[in-house]
C-alpha cells in the first residue's frame, strides 16, 4: 500500500510503498477515505519530537493523525465494529512507521468512532485531532455555565472548535483573533472579540474586570494570555512547551492529546446536527502529499488540508 512518510534528517515528504498490516487483538483495519494534514505533521518532518525527547530516534516516521474511512477487518476481541462500517479515528502515537496518511491504517478500536451517514467524509476528517484537543482542553479547565473563557487563536482549527464547544456548554467566550476573523468567531459562539496584538491582557480586562476565569491558549501567547486570567483561575496550553509559569495561583495545564473513540462519536454526531463547524481549505490526492505539506507550511489557511487516497 502507499503511505506518506518522513525520513530522519530529510525535509522531503515521500509517498512510498510499504507493507500492509493486519489488525491485532483489539484493533481495526481501515481503508482510508480522507486524512488531514496538520501542523504537528510539519513538526514531525522537522524532527521536533526527537529533539524534544518525545520519541526515540528512528529512520522513518509515518505521518497523519486524523482518519475517516471504512473498516475492512477487525482483530480478535473487537465487538463494536464490523467490516463495512464507516468510521473516524485518531492515531495518537508518534513512534509509528505508518500513520493515517495512507491507503490503509490499523488503529486500536478504542481510538475509533462511528461516522454518521450524513456527514461528509472529507469534512469529518478535520474533527479528530483538533476536536479532541479542544474538548480535552476544556475538560481540564473545568468550567461551568456562566464562567468566562479567553480563547487565543480563535479562528484556527483548535481555537474555533474550543469557542464553539465552550459556548455550547454555556461558557461565555472572549475570542482573540485577527480583525478579519471577527465575524467568523462571533458566528461560532464568541460573546466578545478582542483583536490580537499589544496590551492584550489590559484590553481583555477592560471587558472582564479582574480577569477571565480561564484561558485556552491555541496561539502560544503564553504569559500574555495568562495575564488576562484572574488569580486562581485556570489556563490550558495547547502546544507542547508553551505552558507559562503558574503565576497568581493559576492552575496551568498542558493538553497531551489522547485518542478517545467515544468522544469522537459525540463530536461527529454534533457536527452532523450542525453544532460543530467543519472547514476544509482544500483537498489533495495522496500522491501530492508533498504539495499539501508545502501549502500548509506557507501559512494563511482557514480550514484544514485533506489528503484523499
């Protein structure tokens, strides 16, 4: 089968022929219909996980976290899925030779959820990594209806999901983004909009005297976002290494994404009902993966790039 890989020390993304895998106990094999290209894939190509000690050195890394497709085979002990089921899933391990950007992928059944019949597979492929990151970040903040939350990078993939999911929980959201994105972030549930830039915390505190109850920092602003949170509030950093010191008794957390098929099923059902906004910037054939990676690296996208085998 064909799969997208990165080789150690090389900036070039390759599509190669690689041996197929059979599902082991508790696993399912999926024929891939769509797989998203995310910024974390660029970091893997750059060798960041090895440099940061997140994974040991190896010659080849499989790329791709998000997958939507059809179950073709189930391993021993799997009872929740059968061949022909439409699913979405998340590959959350770094140290793999084959990722989700491939013609087939094998995942633990617990990392997979059912795909609603009415949900477009390409659009659904944007859900797993970014949707679960937003959901799990909000869970760490432990907010209640009426609490206030600052979301930085609110027009990005994780940030927009966080705004929409928080608003659905009754949380009042301050969205931080570029001026051109104000209408969009308000449309997905932000009560207030603050343009990114200098003196961010002061401008947020002008809206929320004393500071917000929490912040979800999807833009890696660190201390600038933390300063907008009240003493004793909560802060979640989305990107590894971006968590600031816990000043003023703030509870500071780092999201370390984990696959969760049950939550994926909830996110997919929410999207199917129109409660989660899915954005696809462009699709590429799997064979053109290198072009998709170059486009992502160029920046300026709203929505995700999706590979279609």
